[in-house]
């Protein structure tokens, strides 16, 4: 089965992708870039959806041998989530 693994750069999504690979699925990793500022980096151990997180997710995808894509959803996130909030 072909599946998309939403990879945040954290442990949970990395393990989920690895388990799908181990189960024999054709896995594609995707990271959603939600930051308007391309230079944004998190400053603590907690965070999501920054350049640093995308790099973490890419390293996991490389280790798993799966394709990996970053989808730039910053404008849509700002319109549909931030402004609506």
C-alpha cells in the first residue's frame, strides 16, 4: 500500500513512518512548512513546523530510504487558521 507519512520532525511521526516501512508499505514523507519566515528556528526542545524540524524529518526519511517533500502551506495556514482564529 502507498501511504503518506506526515513528518513533523518529532519522534512520534518518525516512528510511525518507520513502522509503515517495516510493514512493507511504500511510504512517502511530507513535512508541512507553516512559517511565513523562512529563517524561523525554534529556540527550545519543543516546536513544530520550522526549518530545523523539516531538517530533522528529512534526516529520518533519508535513514528510512523514503522520498521526502516539504509542502509550503504558510499562506494557507495564515489565512485559514491564524487569521480565522
